[in-house]
C-alpha cells in the first residue's frame, strides 16, 4: 500500500490525480476556500496560520469565480505579495506556499487560462504533513480528498439532471 506521503508526492509530480483539477469553477474555488478555512481539514488547523488569515483567503477564493476581474485580481496580488514576505521569513511554510500558489492559479483563471491547482493542493497537504502527527495529517488529507470527491460528483450529477 502506498503511504500518504507518497500519494501527495505523486500528486505533486503528476503521477496521481490531485483533487480539484477539473470541474465547475464555483465548485473548485469553493473547495479551495475550504482548503483554507474548513474547521476539520483546512489550513486553519495548521499552527501559525490564523483563523483570520484562513477566512480572508477563503473569502477571496469564493469570490474569484463571481467577482469583478479587476477587483479580485488586485486582492490576489496583495495576497501574493504577503505570501512572498511570509515565505521569505520561513521558506518551509507550506500554508503560505499554498496562498502563493492560489494567487498564481487565480491570475491564470482570471486571464481565462487553464489552471490545475495541483501546487496549491499539494502545498496545503504538505502543511498538514509537516506539523501534525501522521495519523492526524492522514485523516485531514483523506477527509479533504473525500470532500472534493463528494462535491465534484454532486456537481456533475446536478449538471446532468
């Protein structure tokens, strides 16, 4: 059986599909929001990533597919700069690496381009693996993956109905 660390590595290298690489924009960005703020499996559970930070990034994720491109883009630029500052101080801060990657994904999305979200997802998962006991990290990551699967399949059933 493949370990969770290996599975996250395989996601990062494209050998295994990562959650939220496809699907309706609002569903994807909603799950990304939860990747930050969900009380059981979001980055809010990572020490050093505050409730306020998680909620603010989550709100921006939710607004990305529905807000004004210029306004949303300007807000993501601010978070990209903040993430760069945080990462300059602590390069192994995976939670802020996820924010930086979300900023890049948002820029691509807002420009009408494709984005996978893989870097965001794997950075968030590495954050859990880096700070939580293995069993806790595995539970949070597995729950996040299941939440994506449920959300994605619910959205595709709704679209087909």
